[in-house]
C-alpha cells in the first residue's frame, strides 16, 4: 500500500487545512507545494504569476511536484497542478490521490477573491470556467473523491477511513 496521500482540488477546497490534520492523525509529514514554490522563489504565487505568467507558474508547479519525495507524506497540491500530466502520473504512482470536491458556490464563499491567490488560469477564462474545466481533470486524476462540504473533522475522518 502507498504510504503517502496527495490532495487535489480547487483553491478553497481545504487541501491545506485537511492535509495538516490528516498528517497529524496518521503521523505523516505534511508538505504544501504552493508554500514550497513560494519558499524556493522567495515570493508569493501571485508575484510569480504576475511576473512570469500562468503557463510558467504551471511549469514551476510541475517541476516542484516531481521533486517531492512522497514517502510517508500528506501533500497539499496547488489547484492547477492537475494540468500537469507528468505531475499527476507521479502522484498516482507514489501516493493515493484524493480529490476534495466542493461545489462552486461554496468555493466562492470560502475564497471571496482570487485576485491575490496566484490562481494560474487562462486570463480569458472566468473563475467558473476554470472551475468547470478543472473539475473534470480532478475527477480523472484521483483515486478517490471526498466531498468536503461538512466540517473539517468529518472530511479528515473520511480520508483516514481510506487507510
């Protein structure tokens, strides 16, 4: 059985909050790929996006995913990591990939503004268009889908039950 879990989903799906709690409960390491990128570049995702564009940010995200040692780890991925076929293949081979599914209206309540999130989308797409496009990719990339519309403890318990 795989010793790591990778959480995928939209910004606001709860990947980091849930990931920290799952890692604590299962005594695993916790890694947030967005924080790794910010640390490696010494700037925010939004600054990287503004300076280099969304395609370069996605490329950086792929490189970051491929460099993560997935041993006894819970990984919270960036929301656009799902655009990387290589990255998703790596995650599927080395971890159990869990899609945290949250309806669009709840995402908007959790993330009132995407303007400073480093949200790597085609500038011609709305947030809703990006959500629709990504939802298909998340479902195709995941071993399991967990609906995260309840409280944090419930979502964490659902993931722990998978192990």
